[in-house]
């Protein structure tokens, strides 16, 4: 445990301000041509053990959980949790893309919004946004991308409430989508937040919202199959703007039921060395086979974050001596 804590402290020391420490040759490169570490399903470290299954999950899963809650619910929790570090620890560790799956609980008359992955979180969205704002104040040269996705149970009124909260909290830190997001532009204008929003109607209405960022989701249970998928996507060419290559493995209900004593953490950690090997071979930049954001589960393990940041040394904008 002490070794793990020491490793995390070193990670925070090295990566908490990594954007401000990039060479000046990269200050005019758009962020979508840099290598950025991200966390998949960022908020699952605080899943609510007493939560119902989310309404967007399969009816079979909901039925099994109601019939055998003492057996099924603990299994669901093990396969829903993708992160151990809280959101501030992830930012300190160097994560700059946060994957927010936002939901409103069924039969909840309040405007409270939560995060969700199979079950709901204990954390409320507005509280987490305030935490991020305070972190950004202490890190004025760091930029974060908040990907607001899924929107389970959100009405148009709740979308308005969420966007109002985002604007109220981040205000002048929000980067409009017509700005070329280079570090120099961000720093000059004191922008620190890019909001990717998965609802097209709201994006068209608010200049502070960026379109949904494409996520290369392999939906694979083995690292080998996932890498094959990512390589096939690279062959087709990268998108022009931001995009995410997800190195997260995925299980389905059949897989979970076949591995009742397993967990997503065991599944991920056993495959991480192979996935890290693939990461080290990547290059950021505008070319068709280049990567941008790489998002993973349990981001504090191995050297995932550092390895993604280090890829920026391969950026074609850097002139080596």
C-alpha cells in the first residue's frame, strides 16, 4: 500500500502541470494534434452501492437484480467500476480528458444530475464541476476537456439546467468552438475548459459547446482484439478534430455471468502491459494514422498517463537537435 501511495505522489508531482511544461514549439499546435491522456467512465470510483440499475441497461439485467439482489448487485458493482482515483486525483495525475456519462434518476423530482455506468454515482454533477473549477484556478496553464455524454433521463429542461450550471461555474474559462485550441490561444484568453456535448440541438444553440468527440470504442474483451480494432480504425484515417482511442476493454452481460468471480479491474490490469506496448508505438499529429486522446480504465496503474504524455516528444512540430 505504501509503495502504491508513493507511486501516486510521484505521478502527481511529475504530471500535475505537464501542459505548462511542454516545449514552446508545441504551443501553437492544436490540442487535437497533441497526445492527451484521458479516463474512460471517469466518475465510477463513487458508484452508489444502494443504487438501482440505470433505466438504459438491459431489462434482463434489471430483472435479475430485482430477483437476486444479494448475488447480482455485487457482481454488477465489480464490473461497473472503471476508476479508483477521484476526479481531482486524476487531474493531478495528468488526465486532461474526462468522460462524463450524465443521468437523471427515474422518479426524482429534483434537478439533481448524477453520473452513471450501469448504476448511479453518489456524486452530483454540479458539485464535481465546482471541484474542477477550483483545481483549474490552482493550475492556470492546464486545459481540460469535459465530454458530456449519454444523458440518460434528461429532458430539454434538464439540459438547460446542466448548461446553465456549466456556464455559471466556468464562465470565462470556457473556450468557444470557433477558437483554434492551441495552448498559446488558450493561455492568452485564459480559456481552460473545452466542453464536448453529445446533444446536437444544444450545441447549435450555445457557442460554448463543442460537438461530441468521436470515441473509438472497440467493445472487445481481449487486448489483442481491441488493438486489431484500433489499428483498423487508424487505417481509415483519423478525424480532423478531437477524437479518442479507447484502450478500455468491455464486457457484456453474458461475459459477466460467465465470470462471476472476475472484475473489470482484474480484466484490465492483466491486459495493461500489452496495451501500454501499443501506446508507446503511437504518434500524435495531423497525419491520418496519428492519435490524439487515449482514454483508459484504472489510469493510475502502470505508466499509462506518463506514456501518453511522452508521445508528444514525437510530434512533428518538435525539432530535434
